[in-house]
C-alpha cells in the first residue's frame, strides 16, 4: 500500500477527527462512512454529495482502495462462487460466496498466504506474504455484495491466513463490519477460525465480542495434533482447551471445534473416544470436515463415509453436538483448505 492513509480502514471516530483536521463539518464523516461502508463506493468519483473540492482534498491525503475482481468460478454442484481478487499491490486473495437456506455467507481471507504450515492445507504452501488491512478484509465482502446484488448475512474468517496472527487488523475489521453505521452485520453471524494461538484467544475473549470462535482441533491428543499442525509445537493441547473454556466463560458463546477427518490418521474409534474425553462437560459444537485432498499432499485422504458417520455417532451418543460439514464448491477448489495465494 502507498504512503497515504488507508481511508477505508478508519473508524467513524477517526474519520470525524480527519474531517476536523481538514476543517470540514463532522457530518461529512458520516457521509463518507456511508459511501464506503453502506453504498460500497468503488472510488471517490461516486461520492456525488461531496464537493469535487473535498474529494480532491481527500484524495491527496488518503488512499481509497477497492479490490479488482480478477476471476470468478461458479460451482456446478451448489452454485458456490469462488472469487479471486487483485489487491492494490498486485497480490491476490481468494474469497468464497455460499448460499444456504438461512442466508448468504461469505468466507474471507485474513492474510496473503499463511505461515502456520498445517500439513493438509493448500493456503500455507507458499508461506506468508503479508497481513491484510481491515479495508482489504471488508472489501472482499463489499465486492461480493456488489457483484451478487444480495445481502450478506454471515461472514466466516476461514479463508487463507490465520486471523489471530493478524490480530489488530482483525479486531478493527470485526468492529467495522458490525458497526451500525456500516453493513451492521450482527457479531453473532461472524465466525473467526483459528489454529489455536493461545494468548490471542484469551485477548479476544477479553474483548467480549459476540462472535463465534471456531478452533481447528483436528486431533484429540497432543501427539496427533502435532503430527498435523506445527502450531501444536508452540501450545500444548491442554493450554488450547483452557483458552477455549476461558473464551466461553468470558463471552457466553459456545465454541465450535473443527475436526478434519483424515482417513486412517485421526478417524478411528479410539480417536473418537479420546475426543469425547477431551470435550466432556463442555458447551460446544463439533464440526466434522471430511478432509479435502490437495494435490501436494497425496497421503491425506478423505475418511470413508461409514467411518465419518460412526465418528459422529459416537460423539452424539456422549451428548456432544456434532455435524458433518457439507463441503461447498468442491469442484472449484473452493472448499476448506483449498484456497491459494496464486491462481492455478
Ligand atoms: N487459520 C485458520 C483459518 C483458516 S482454515 C484455522 O486454522 O482455523 C479454515 C479451516 O479449514 C480450518 O479448520 C482448517 O484446519 C481447515 N482446513 C484446512 N485445510 C483443509 C483441508 N484440506 N480439508 C479440510 N479442512 C481443511
């Protein structure tokens, strides 16, 4: 990004101060905020109730970013759309649009690439390039909203990147997305998925937001988890579980545990048994994801259907709420762990 301040990442309060500095009336901040975050303007030129003089003044000091839609693929199976967006600096990110009975959901990326190194995930193969700015996270939703002409009701931060590795920008993004002056998406309809950065789960808990925390577990013991996720070398599974309990205690929000079922690796009856023990007594939800094979990692294959159902059954019998995630957009590589930095 260039040296000008990124105007779309400023809160309403900050915009008011910015207007004061330009000797403009405070209500101008409201107009500008509405252009950016409600009318989803793509450039200064669209802001017709701001004078040309003011627009020019703003342009001198502030950068107005908008994503360029570089490609869209539509799933023939379920209508899911995968978008490739070009950022101002020439990097790319992918985002996914999904339609469910209960509303429209957008899955956004939080970083260009990822440095977490989960063995089964395509998004981490090239490492981390950089964090996304709040505006770039918002813009994925805005661009898709404009392009589909429909209201987005749910946002999941489950695309490329580790959101809690980009903490400050993520927080600002959530506050702006749920701001009543903007798209006003209820925090209850926002989910942030993390591989388990313990200190930032606790920080997030202390913010007392109403968002859903999804924790990528993928193994029910320290050893199993470590074999799939390098982040487990930094935090023991017991610390991760404590952080999740803390999140629930602070926010009252039930934590979702994501568990990608990998054939012969973490899908046995013993694995299910251990998971039951790990989660016993917790108010939580388990999302079982049949692993999406990626071409670079051929040894990770999807579990057999009957093993998936047996796994789920075992959890339910122990009164642990478990669903098998419907994989959307699989034919366009739009499902979990299939998003990439580069288009291929
Ligand atoms: N970094 C965050 C969010 C991005 S990944 C996290 O780790 O949670 C979103 C979810 O997809 C995570 O649960 C992740 O482990 C899972 N995932 C990654 N690759 C996958 C694959 N190939 N098949 C199924 N799920 C996968």
